[in-house]
C-alpha cells in the first residue's frame, strides 16, 4: 500500500509504476485469502473468525487501492486527500486484524506470551 500511495503522490502519477504496484498488492491480497482458506478448513473457530477479519480488511483496503488507481488512470484528482485518509484508515484496520489473528493463532498453537 505504501508503494501505491507513493506512486500516486506525484502531480501526474507514472501510470506504469502505479499499475505494477497495484498488481503486486492485489497478488499479495490474493495470497492472504488463499492462506485464510487453509485456516478456515483446519483451524479452531476463534482463529477462523480472526482470519476472516483479516481477509475482510484486506479486501476493503484493496477496494480503495483499486479506486485510487482507477482515478489516476482517468486523470481524476477529486477527493485525493479523502481517498488517502480512507486508505490509511483501512491499512490501520488491516494491521489491527493481523495482530488479532496472530494472537489467536499463537493461543491455538499453545505459544501465547
């Protein structure tokens, strides 16, 4: 996400760079979803819930990133500040969900500190 936001910072974003970063971000988001599927199949209910929260937060952040990239492609500059703020909030939400998942997974594995 930081790479995408950095690429979009420019007055006139370099679209191939934006596209490359979005493609990488989307691929990573898909990896998160695939990994969550394993947890859903094999994990205890509280870990499954935490994994589903991660995938939901990841999808919400991906939606914002795609919208921002679409606006850059179209040359639309409206709401750029609001979009960045929303992306930052969704990134924070994702981070929080990942932390909750780690705690739930450590507990399930008997490694709680």
